[in-house]
DNA sequence: GGTATATAGTGTACTTAGAACACTAAGTAG
DNA sequence: CTACTTAGTGTTCTAAGTACACTATATACC
C-alpha cells in the first residue's frame, strides 16, 4: 500500500518532467523540447502579410504567435511544418524551406525548448477566402504592423524577412507568391513589396527578359480601365538559383 | 517486496526510454534527441581540411565522423558547438555560425535524433601542432578525400562546403582562416582553394583594394628565395557583408 | 660575384551589366 | 469623344568584370 503510493508519486514526477520537456539523463545530458514554427507569407492588397494565430494556451495565451507545434513521433521537422501549413493555412505543396533553429535559453518560459523555424510562401489565390475561426483565429497580418508577439517570434519573423529579401534577388522564388499567370506589373510589384523600394519599369522588364525565367501566354488581362496587359507564366516552378539580380 | 520490484522495473523502463532519446508523451508528442555536430575547417598545405574524429562508441564505432555531442542541460546549441570546438580542436573565439538542422528520420540508427549543425573556420596557426591522441584521434583531413563517414555527415559537410563557397563571395569571412598578417598571395590562395578555381592576380588585387577590407602593415615577408612580399592585415575582424564579389 | 630561379608587383583595353530617363499605346469611364 | 489609367518600349552613360604580359627583388647555387 505504501509502496504503491510511491509508484504513484514516481509517475507524477515523470509526467512533470515530460511536461517540462526535459528528461534529465546521466550527467548533464537531456532532451530539450523540439517545436516547429512556420513563417507563412503571402501578398495581399499590395502588402506582404504573415499568418499569425492567437495562442489558445499558456504561455502567452491570447497573444499573437507564429503557427507551430511539437514534432510528432516519426515525423521530420519538415513534415511537422507541412502539417502546420495544412492545419492552420489549409494549403499544401507550397514553397517551404528551413530557416534557422532558435534555441536561446530564455526563449520559452516552460524551459529549454528549441524551435526549428521554417518559412513558406503561398500565393493568395491558394488560400481560402477567410481562414478558420476557431479560438486561434489564424489571420494574415501585414508585416508592417506587428505588435507584441509570443516567445521570440518577432526575431524569427525578422530573420525570415531578411532571408526572403535576400533570396528573391538570386533565386526564382517569386513564382511561389504569384498566381499561375500574371502581368509584368504584378511581377514587378511583388519585387517592390519584398524589397521595399520602387524599381524602374524598363530596367525591370529588360532584366527579367534577359533572365529567361518567364514566358508569354496567349492571354491578356482585360476589363480594366486601361490598355490590356499581356499575361506571363514562369517557365519553371521549381526553386533555382540565378546568376545574379539587381 | 513485490511492489518494490515493480518500482525497479519502472525505473529500468524509464532509463531505456531515455537511452533511446525518445520520451513518449500524450498523443504523439515526444522529444527527439538533440545533438550538435560541428564542421571545423582550416587551410593547411594549400588544401581545405576538416576535423574528423573516429567514433569511440556505437553506432558507427571506429568510423570517421564530425565532432559532436548532445546538448547539455542549460546549454544553447551554440554553446554546445563552442564546447566541442574547445574539447576537440582546442580552440575558442573562432568564426562559428549555425549551418542547418538535419533531422531526416533514418539518419541515426538509435532512433529519432536531430543534429543542429554548425560550421567553424580556424586559422591553422591557432591549432596546436598535433591534436589529441585519444581513441578518437581528431585529425584534419582534406575535404577532397573523404571516405565513408558516420551518420549523414557527408551530407552535412557538402552543405557546409556550399555555404563556405557562397559566403566567401559576399562576406569578409576569409579573415577567419588567415593569420594576423598575410601576403596578397596567401589571401588569393585562400580564395582559390575555397572556390576551387584560379583567379587572375591583377584582377584579384584590384578588387580587394577596391573593397577596402585590408590594409598594409609596415612589415614584409623575407627569407624566401624571391622578392619580399608586403604583409597585410584585415581592417575589421568581424563578420560583415560586402556589396558583391567576383 | 654572377647567374638562375622563384614569387611580387603593376596598367590598359575591351566587354558586360547596371542606372537614369520620357514618351506612345490601348483600353474603360463618364 | 474626351479624359484617365496603366501597358509597353530604347538609348545613353557609368561602373564593374575580364583578359592579358612584363619588370622587380630577393635567395640559391655555381
């Protein structure tokens, strides 16, 4: 009777340890908790937006945060990120890459929990009209007005923005933000939004034609109060490096 | 008596779980093991070399591998990497940055163990004449002749080499491979080794002077059977981005 | 001491890419 | 049918990259 109480106490101890994501092993070794957070970007209304949820639980309950979660057993971090993309943004087969692993010790009040951060790009058209309305209420927010965020997520977003700004200059990832076909103006706007600076129209077109990344379709965008614009598409919708850019 | 056996059994179970680096939690959540591996490069005998150890334990006992280890409690992954650098290469305060987190499920036969990989650059002069001679026998090996390596370490090294080749083109990290003062020829050789291609001497000098990264010292390198070479030093020995390069 | 040898050090012409810049074209709105 | 809005197009100038060959100054060796 006394002994079985002891067992009960032990089990409680174990569950506490696990809740804290820290199972102490012999001599200093232990496993930190491992989460995945995803910075999901899209362009809407001529601004770069990122998907944020309101945290349903402590810590930071109610505070906006990147969608994320713990790695499941048998899952790679990429698979975790894709699961989060499907669950929170309702999309799959979008551009995604690992960003950085954040693990400064004070980043999570629950203890030593690392975050393998990913960043993803989604064309606006792939997203439903308005995302889920659970308590988490995921929504796309302009990266210009980010208030207080949970954990170190502001830092993660800053890092993601830097990566995005760099990569758009030497890869073709712009394809992953644009619809299947698009006008030259839309394409240029995408670059201007991400780079945060206007670009000369003629130089931009010259450069892009030289890069040979896109081709004309036979269609034009009509119905606007202006000369119809030719529609283009990317020749390849796979990530690749370019020689250089601007 | 019977009950205390039960406790014993429980404790064994726990230790097995921990040894496998997997503590199963409620519903799919669990903590993978977290290790840090470090790709430590230096230049010696006009080749790029990387530090490898022979694994002292299973799995892959006896096979060459990157120096690495589990994160200790309270340690960030960067601190782990720095500890490994000190223990295995005997250096500190060298260039180090996080590379990538490798976590494909089959990478470690012990189960789900992720590796936060770092890469470090060490000038040859900072390393002792010959490194430790424990069973691990750390030694610098030319990146040209890498045999079978433990885990996915070949992949990690390939990734590190790509990063190094990229970064030497748009940052000043070359400073972290060179001694305090050096000749223009040594500097150029460093670039040629990392890029794997010869560079025109006049263009290289022109470019480097234009970049304004280095300055003359008052010294010359004499004692060689040739015209003495001026010695230069880097103006700043801190990582910074350049506009562009070659 | 003189000669061979090895690496240090320097300048110019050509080619390519980037930057600056303004007008005409073709639709819809009213 | 006129006003308005965005689409579409070339040229000049400047900066950077590339290709290329000879002279300078030390030590090694005879």
